[in-house]
């Protein structure tokens, strides 16, 4: 029987995703069936299922998903572009994926429920921005103003309120935060001038900038968070997790895959035009016509592994924990949540 996933935790994870088969050996006969024909394969052959949600997380792995490089002859890798945030949550919670790119708080939730997945890399950082038509010189200038956004009480909202409080701004008293029902309402509200100041994610930001040349980015939420936490990187929105079983049984493959994924992220950042073509072929539904150096930079794709990721991740989950422990599974994860090459 599949475990029921608390709605509150699902909502926290799904909001980040908007901005976003187990590893088993073949049967003992050493055969697999393809097109109704049996093909001889090595007895130790494995199939690795890699899942990533449609959107910015998919862009980070587009090169791998399109080119499908061969790691070893006995390893078959399936790349699964998942059209639905709830589905990737379900697949991870039910341990159906061997490797997945997921919202960073989901990694903590899953680890706290049984340590079945470990974090191998941080893959994407905060991509939310404060946008207005007028120039806003400092956060102090937001006092007395209304800011329109989405996702009340969810993880990006927690980060925003944390940044405001860290700059001596009471989000309940000093400003008015107007929460809209969904992401599809936010851009139209700004473009129609019903909302003067918004906090919105990429790729929505690029869409707004392309339609309204008077719109200006005032602040990066990621840079604001980095400043108050004294971090060079900001807050991780997505991480790459690996099933512990796969890591224990095939560490060489996992390390090789991480190297290739690192190359895929760097390639996506450096070659937006090629990324647009790959995105279309892979089936990514992000508006590829807005992909350029600036929009990719604002999406904050990155690859951080090893000891460097530990401090960055723990600073972030500490902020979430202090605001609402349920957002990370009820308790802070220990350093066992990470693995390094």
C-alpha cells in the first residue's frame, strides 16, 4: 500500500516545482525482452531510472536526456521527463526513481522518513525577483507598499519573509503582501498594471520583460538571502538525490553520472541557443523562445557538490525549520543526508 503524503508537505514541494523504476537487476536468466524478442544481456545488467520535473530542472539535464551517453554496456539509463509536480513527489516517496532532481525540501522530508535517498549535488538556486516599473533603491523603500506574489506560507514565501525580517522589516506590519491564487494570474496582473510590485520567478520574469520594456528587476531574492546568511550562493531550490541502494551497489556509475550532470549544467548555461533546440526535442514545455544568456543566468542553474554543498543546504533548511518544521519533515536532517565522491 502506498503511503499517503500529507497535503501540507505536498503543497510546499509543489510550489517550488512551479518555479520546477527502482534500480533493480534483470531476471536471473540474463535476458530482457525488447519488441517481443529476447536479447541476451549480462547477468549483472541494471536499469537506472532518472526523473526530473518539466521546467527549469529539466533544462539542467537536457543535454544528458537528449544525447543519452553510454556509461557502461551493462547499464541502461532511462530519462523520465515528468509532466506534473505531484507525480515526481509520488515517485520519490514510493522509491520508484533511482536518481531525481527535486525541490530541496523534499530531499529532507524523504531522508527524515527513512534515509532512502541522499543528496549528491545542489542543482538550482533561487530564481525569484522583485519587479516594478519604478526604481526601488532599497528594501526600506518597500515599507508601506503592497507586493503581489503567490504561495502563501510556502518555501519561497518563507525565504522572502525571512529576508524582510533580517532587514528590520515586519512582513505583517510594515508592508502588505497580496497573494494571488496561482502563477498564471501574476504576470497578467502586473502587465495590466493591477499590481505595481511583484515577486515572481523565472521564466515568468523573462516573459514580463519581453512584453513590457518599462519593467525592471529591482532585487534578486537569492542575492538578498545570500547577503543575510553570509553565503556566496543563496538558497538551493533544487537538488539531485540518489537512492542509497544504487549508491551502495554502483558507486562508480553514480560518480560518473554526477560528472556528466555537472557538464550538462555548465553546457546549459553556456549554450542557450542549443539548449532551446534540445529543450524542444526532449519535450520541455518552458517557453524556449526566451532562452538567452540573461534568462539562463536568472534561472540560477548551478552544480555544487562535495563539502561546499553541506553548509549551503543546512543554512537553508535551518531557515525553513525555524519558520515551520513540517516543511522539511519535522526535524533538521543530519550530515548523513549528503554523500561526496
